C-alpha cells in the first residue's frame, strides 16, 4: 500500500492544511494533491483549510458526484478523497470489486465472489487478508475525529430511490415535492433531526443491519462516526451542490 506509514501521510496532510491556513485567499488557491491507495485503487486527496470534515467519491461512473465534490471542496474546508477510476467496479487480484462493498471482511467476501464465484483453495482468504490490512490504514486516514463528519457522494440512474432505503431506516422524512431519487442518509440522530426540518428527503439509519454488505456507511456507524450519504440523480449537479450546501449550513 502506498504511503504505508501513517505518520508519513499525516505529515503530508498537515503540510497541505497549514499551507491553506496561512493563505490570505484560501478559497482561490490551487489545491495541492497527495494520494493513498486501497485495494489497488488510487485516491487523490484534496485539502482545504483545517476542518476535520471528510468527503469521499467512490464510484467512477458517477461523474456528477465527482463534479459536485470538486466544486464543494473549493468552497468549504476539509479533505476530499477522489477515486481514480471511470468505472463503478475496480480491478483487484483476478477479479473486479465494488469499492463501496469492501469496508468489512464479510462484505469483501461477497464482493470478491460476485464476479468470480470459484476461487482456487486458499486464494480467497489471501485476498481477504490483503484487504483487511489495507482497509485499516485507509480508514485511519479517511475517518474524521469527533468534531467532524464524513460525507459520501453518489448518483443513481437505475431507478434507485429513497423508498428502497425505507426498511433499513429508523426514521424517514420524505417531502412530496422532492424527487425520491434525491435524498440524504444520516447515521447520527441529531444530524437527522436538524436536516429533516429542511426541504430535502432525509432518512436515519443508526442501527446495523442483520446482513453486512460492506458499505462505508455501516463501518462509519460501527466506529461512531457521523456519516452522511448525499444521493442524487446522475446529471443533477445543481441539486447535489444545493444539498451539500444545505448540510454545511445546518450542521455547522
């Protein structure tokens, strides 16, 4: 794994952050890049200011989410993680995997077998062990401290909508005038209460499901990290920008 020593990566990030703190026009400067890898996927890191907030774009085929985050990180402080991919799945070992299904060993097991059900004896365990080691290092960098939150950005284009999340949610706030394919998932009850009073669809998911699918949201919940997923239709850039701005203003 690139930048295996956590302290070395932290020094790079700290240098980037300090360079912004002392810049007079913090929002107008060019953002320096560093990167980290997980499961052979490269993630570019863009930092702005000294906020503990974190943002991540995970699926390469969801380009609206990428553009929304590129715009957002220039306006708001934090560190943004961008996967270097143009496809939903990424190559790993001798198969491809969904990068949002490998944040637990159980989820990784199903992700590895989805496109390659027949692994030679012992090879699947070796692949899972590799992911276990890299995952912890990656999450130690990605996860914010208690004062911050983690926002993941996604787009849908296959009919996925907020009602698909209803059975996994403890509370829901669905607005009649809002498109059901545009919504926010929260794992923190206080965040939900504050956001649900606004104009957007919001659901609360603060209980772990019986079946762990390896998604980042469940790992954040296990770590007691405030996580939000901002989901919009593919191509609705203005909508996703507005939803991100709303979150920043309400949860500030």
